[in-house]
């Protein structure tokens, strides 16, 4: 009977894990699942290319021959090198320090390589016996299809610039910047599809035509502006309304140093504040980057903002990155008392939502 009960208990335990799963554990496994999907897709692509027969590889490659009077530059690795340099620079923005300097140096070297290659091509044209014909207003030479005017390079450049700003500001601004870049790059897909259809049409009809000239992307730039302003409002605590008062301290007892400051308001003298933890912000940085707090009981933080006219706050993050406590945003010079709920023992990070580059560590024990 005991063995049957043990087996039944094991079955119920397995079923409980399926019916009432550990959502936190499942969410933590999402990156692993995505990585597995990417690896599986790459393996399928490699297998498809490895098993394709010679009959499916198409016609042998033909070296392109430009029409008379048209100069085409030879093959080049310069765009690939430049893309690699930009990628290294992005990694530098993430890691900072020496990695940022190396990424910037790599980008400069790749651009210099591209410049030198362009200069060699120019010298080759300047020394030619005959200068290639310049395409005039009558249209491109026979057999040459030129893409129409496009704002896509400008949009992509602006999106990349927004992303650079997002790497500096972080938080919600970085998320909005990534969204702008993705939207800007996705707009290339329909444009490339249109170019492909026009080229395919020219193969059938012998008539080369360009798509109509695009209109200025006012709506897209307006959308970029709206989502960036929204992200900035959320990051600074302006939106949603009332979020700036979250985590404010309750009014102090009569006669206590914080009584005159109200709920988390300024007090007369920073030195007179009595609290379990003291965190100080000055010159857009935390001058107390490492602090200690008691575990398993509520505690107080005396937050001193010594930057005149500059808003700061304290946002405590648990190890998985979610907010364990969000303090009120206060403008210096002032001191406020935060009432922090009980935290489990461990190491937590804290940042300033207004200036995410301000970081620190709080050890709860």
C-alpha cells in the first residue's frame, strides 16, 4: 500500500509541474529556447546546401561585362570590413573602456581602407586614355537598370544615430532606439521587392522603368519622435502619472529630522538624517557605490542628492533585473528618506532611472 501511495504521489508531482508550471523558470529558459531554434535553423540551412544536387545549382557563373562607356569598380571587401568595424564599435558602446577605444580604432581603420581603395579607383580613371561616358538626363545606357531615388539610406543613418544615443542613455530609450532601427531596416524589404519585380519585368518586356519618386517620410519621422518622447517620459518618471511618487517615504514622526520634509521630502540638514543606509549622488554619479542593508526586515535609506537642480532617484534591482524598490525622483540639493520593504539576503544593484549610467551595489545581509 505504501508503494502504491508513493507511486501515486510521484504521478501527482509530475502532473502538478505540467498543470501549475514554474513560470519564472520557464521565462528564464526563453533565451535558451530561442538559441536552440536559431541553431536548429542554421543546421537545416547547412543540410539543405550540403544535400542539393548539381542539377539544382543553376547555370555556371558568368563574369559581368559592363556596357560600353560604363565603368564598374571591381570586387571589394571594404564594405564587409566597414560593417565589421561598426559591429566592433557597437560592442565597445556596450562594454565601454578599452573595448570602446578598440572598436573606434577598428572602425577608423576600415574606413581608411575603404578610402584608399576609392582613391586607387579614382587614380585609375584619371589615368585612363578615355574617360567613361557620363550618364545624362536621357537615361542609363542600354542594359543598365538604375534604382530610383530613396530616403532609405537617410532613414537607416538616422536610426543608427538614435541607437547610439540609446546605448548612452540606456533603459527605455535604448528599447525605443532598437525599435526605430528595426523599423528603418524593415522598410528596405518592400523597396528591394519592388526593385526585383521591375528588373524581372524588364527581362520580359525589354523596358526598364523606375519606381515613382518617394515622398518625404514625415509620418515615419513623426512616429520615431513619438516613441522616443514616450520612452524618455517613462524613463524619467513623468509617465505614467504619479510614478515619481512611488517609493516615497512616509512622513516622519513628530520631532524626527524628516518631519519637516513630509513624505520623503527634503530635510533641513543632510547630516542630521538617521537611517539604516545612506546613499549620496553628486556630479551625476553615486559617491557611495557600495552599501550594506539589513536583511528580512524593512529598512530606511537616506538619499542625499547633492547636484543642484538635477533630478535623481534610487531604483533597487534584484539579480534577475526587475525592480525590487523604486524611490521617488527628487531634485537637488535635498535629502529624502526612502522606506524600503524587507529584502531577502543577497546582492542587489541600484541605479538612477533619470541617469542610468549611475550605478551601485547594495548587499543585504
